[in-house]
């Protein structure tokens, strides 16, 4: 292997180990996709706990750190180990259809493309025009990827086995939930302002089951938070009143105990947080 390929392989091993996964397909994807191709021209700004650093050598990108994409807007390439943890939890399979909301420069779009393979499909949405254009160019070698330069928080979305959102929302929007096929999964950071938790919700296979009669629930989906997170706000997916309720919930209640997403119905006594037309139990 070249020196850079060796750096990438070592980085993939570190990232997946930190995410507590030994999934060989996920490790292979992180070892295959060149991060430098999706972060704009160098030198690059790396954002770590110790502060910001400039790197000119692409090898410097192969660490578990953020890479600035549009510093003035707070947009970055995302923390690799968090994405690895989330992708391991949803178990992306070859041939699956993925909707990605917030493609950024396309790095994790490429990771998804590697995971679904040539028989799968990734529909990537990016509302920032210059990022969408850069992602489309960088991803041109993946025939299974299409980049849309519009919001993924509104309008119709294609049917999907996975909807993954890379910006903070105050609700699991109906447009995302309705796009999921039976057994499909939603990954979305629910955030009060920037901080909150990464929610994984799964549409039950077959007809969606009604919940307990005493709650009046229309649908019940398995759901849980994977990790605490911090994300920039998702345009079109935020309501001030829901953000306030999330702030209270994350402050006063135990997010690790969340087990179900209810669509409709009255919140029961075990509610973690309730929004418009949904609540977490």
C-alpha cells in the first residue's frame, strides 16, 4: 500500500474501534474513501478538543476529528467515530436504498455508497448550493449516488430503507418517517439548540401496530438514543416550542431509557418528550 493508503487503513481501524464495532464492511468503507476528496482544497482546518489546527498533508485528515467545510456557517465534515457508531447501529446492507439529509461535501455519502454497493442507491440532499455542487463532482464515480441541491426536510422523498439526517432537528419529521419501508430506520439528531441525542427509530415490519389503548397511540415504533451529540440546526426541521421541550427533557430526564417512538396519540406517563403528532416513551 502507499503511505496514504496505510494511513487510511489505520484510521479506519481506530475509528471503528472507538465506535465499538468490528464490522468488516464498515471498516473497509472508511479505509477506501479518500477523505481529502470531500473536504475541498487544502490546506484544511482540523477542529479538535484542543482547538483548531491547519494541515497541508492529506495524511493529517486521517484522525477522529472535524474538518471545517464552511467555517463562517459552522459547517464541518463530521466526527468519523460518531458516524461509524451510527452506521454500525443501523447495519447498512448491500442493495439498500438510503436517503441522506445533509450531504455536506459528500464524504459520508461515499461511505454509504460503499456500504450499499452498486446494487443499492443513495439519494443525497444538500441545501447549500456550493456544497451540493462540490459533492456532486466528488461523487461522480459512484453510479448509485444522486445529489439533490434542495432541502431534504420538505417535499416528497423516495422510499428508503434508511433515512439519515446530519443536522439537528426538533422532531422526527413525517416526511422522513413516511419515506421508510417496513423495517426501515431513521437516524436523526434531536437537539434543543445544538446539543441533544442521536435518535434511531425503526419502522416495524409489516402493518404498523397500534399502541396501548389507554394512550390513544396510533403507531408505535422501536426507538432509542445512541449517543449525545451536537449538530448545526437543520433548516426546515425546527420549531421553538419543540426545542424548548427537548431542552427540558434532556436536562431533567434520562435519555438512555427511551425505547419507543409514538406517532399520534396522547403522551402517556412514561413520556420523555412530546412534540406535535409524536412523543418518545
